[in-house]
């Protein structure tokens, strides 16, 4: 067997950030005042990344105030926490993933609050 990646795997690799880390967080829309579950799946080389620190940096696009949330690991590679948006608007959520001294990655997504 050869260790060459298949073309399918190579194409998939374009979605990765950094050293084979995939941060999967879905953008969404929610209603002001309602609890929403913010869920992030983290993979390292296509395997669930366990024991990482996942934080959400939440800021409304027209505001300065940042809210930082810790997202505990719910199951292997899946990190989640509940949050209530208190004002309507467009928010940017930056998901930070760190583990040890070597791994620090992040993605930025948009959340609409109506």
C-alpha cells in the first residue's frame, strides 16, 4: 500500500487550517433572549481532538464589548456551551482552539440575532 493521499483526500485537505486541524462551527440565526447551544466539532487529522480548550469570542459587529465563553468538551472532539444573546444584531463569533503549546487555531463565523 502506498502512503500517497488520494485525490479525494487531497481535495478535502484544502478545508483544513494549520496542522491538520478542522474546526467545524455552524453559522446560524437565533431569537434575542432565547438560549442557543453553540457547538463546535474539532478534528485533528480527521480524528476527534480530545482535551483541547475551546473558547468563543462573541462581539456584535457594531460594538466594542467582547464576551468570552469556555466551551466544555461534551464528548470526544465536541465542545459546546449555551448562550443567550441579549440584543438583536449581527454578531461575529471567533472560535479559538488551543491544546498544549503547539496548537492554536481559530475560525470566525457570523450569527444573526433577531
